[in-house]
C-alpha cells in the first residue's frame, strides 16, 4: 500500500472514532437528562404526597377539634369551646375553624342568666326496679318497693318529658359556690348559670346506691361495673344465676340519654350519688367493719374505687348518706358523731372527699331557720357545705347563707306519683305529666300515699 492509501485509512479510522465518541457523549447526555427528569418527577410526586398527607392530617385534626368543641357548645360550655378553637395554631384564616368560632360566639351571646338560684328544683330517685315481676311478687318487701322505688320504664319517660319541657341538668355546685374573700375567708355566693331562653335548670340525685343484700333476688341491678371498654354499666343476676350487663339503673341510663342529648347536661353535669357504708358501696361489699373476714374485701374496695373514679370523670358527684342510714336529726349525738366518722373512714376513703350531705329519711339537723348547733358545726368541720333534705311541698326550695347551701329535694317514687295521679296533689306537674309515666304493673293503691 502506498503512502497516500495509508493516510486515507488513518483519516477514515480517526473520523470513525470521533463519530463513535460523539455518539457516546450524546447518548450519555440524553440518558442523564432523562434520568434527571424522571428523578425530578419522582421527587415532585413524593413532595406532593407529603403535602397532601399534611393537608389531610390538618383537615382531620381540625375536624376532630371542631367535633370536640361542638360537644362542649351543645352542653353550653362556650368558653371552653372557643378556647379549644383558639388553641389551634393559625386558626385565623382557616374557614372551618373561623366558622365554628363565629357560631359559638353567636350562640353564647344568646344565653340568658338564670336570675334566681332558689327557684331550681332537685329531684331524687332510689335504685330503679329492673324486673317488675320480681319486685311486685307479693312478698313482704313489695310494699316498700312500690312506695319508694321507680321502675326503669318510668325513669326513661320522666327524663324524656323533662328534656322535652326544657329542663337541663346542673350540678349543685352551679347553684352556689364558696368564694375567697379579701380577708381570706370563704363565702357561699350564688352561681352563674347561663342557658338558652326557655331552658330551666334542675338537680338530680340518687339515694342508697349500695345495692343492698336484701335486694339481690328482687329484680334490681347487682352492682355498677366498668365494661371491657371502660364504660359505666350494670351487672344483673338472672333467675338461673347467670349474669347480664346493661343499663339497669339511674347512672348508666342517664349516660345513655346524655349521649343522645348532650344539651340535657349543663357543662358536663351529672347527678349526685348518695352512699351509705354498712353494706358497702356501688354494689361492692367494702366495709372493713362489716366484712372483716371477706376474702374479696380488698378487691371489692379497689373495684369500687375504680368505678367511682370513672364516674367522677364523667361528672358524677358523691354525697354522704350517713354510714348506717341513721336519722341524723334525732339520733343521740354520740351515735351521730360515730356514724359520721365511720363514713369518713370506710366510704370517703374509697370515693374521695365530698362536701355534699344528703340526709337519710328526708330528715335534717335543724329547722328551716339557718343552721346552728353542734351537729351542724361537726359536719361543717368535716368539710360539708351542701345539705339536702326532702321537701315536696313546693316546686323548689334553696337556702343560701354565707357558710352553706341547703336544698329541698322532691322524691319521685310510687307514693309521689300515685298522689298526683289519684289524689290530685299535682306536686310533679311542673316537671312531667304523671299519667303516661305511671307504670301499669304497680299494685294499687300504693302504700303510704
């Protein structure tokens, strides 16, 4: 091959190599740009996903806050509902939160202050009859149950009627409360209750929530318990000895009603549970002095304590009903003192401190004049500031002094309803219509009426 031929072949090889290099470079560049585009696309998708998740989370959180605030507002607790909304960061500019806030403020502005706290009725029940056939079976206990107890169906109708008439459940502490003075003393002052126009406050209590041993075979709940979800309910023993759970007494039934009608409870108020101690509390045999050798005493006291803690979180309050269900006004003073101390030791040690005393038998430790004397002083020194007797002679009675608040209670039972229905007394007519309430399975006439 001559010299020219060699040069020609070298040029062609060089050009081919250069072309190959250029193709490689272009290919790499194209792949790089494609990968970069793909990477950027994926990054954008991930970022978009994060933003979307954040937005959904925010919406979910806002929705949860509004749901909680709505529940507070339905119970007339607008200040807490408003504070809950304002506690959300950057709530201003959030249309849902701002709308809820505007609604709460508008509804709050329409509330009316209850002017006279002495015009607030207080109704009370005993343990509800869950099985009429067992309670009204003709034995020697039938007359007592017929006179002093209320059936489940009666209770449900009463609460529904009172709700329909505009009654709202309040705490006795809403009626009046102790307030610190400039000299560091405490003074009982009227409370501020704000409700929509037409709504009316009332207090509810239940006596003897011990599920006494003598009632075990007569168609009553056995005890209050917490179910697997930690909710309050009852145990009841059937004829065959099997145990069923459900709402068979005042507290669980009222919880069921408030779940459906949160506007029946003012700022989370529930009722007052009055406890004796000689048969234990809440269906548990908790008295160390009466059940000294019980192998379940410690366990029963712990179970009762857990139930009471849950009830207090729900808004229930507890009261002394004396340890031995004594007549506090007529019992010898030494008996009265011993009984009060025993309640403190055996009952208060389970349910915690309370400042409410509901007198057994509807008795009292004084006349209608302001309290004085050593019985009052003893109870006052024990920390009691609220005292309730029984007075069905008027729709409501409240005595508020600088030191305490005393309230008369109306018993809603067989006697009271029978007198209204058949004797024209109309004691309960402002609360509900007795005629559709009165249980047709009650033996007539009702003893004691």
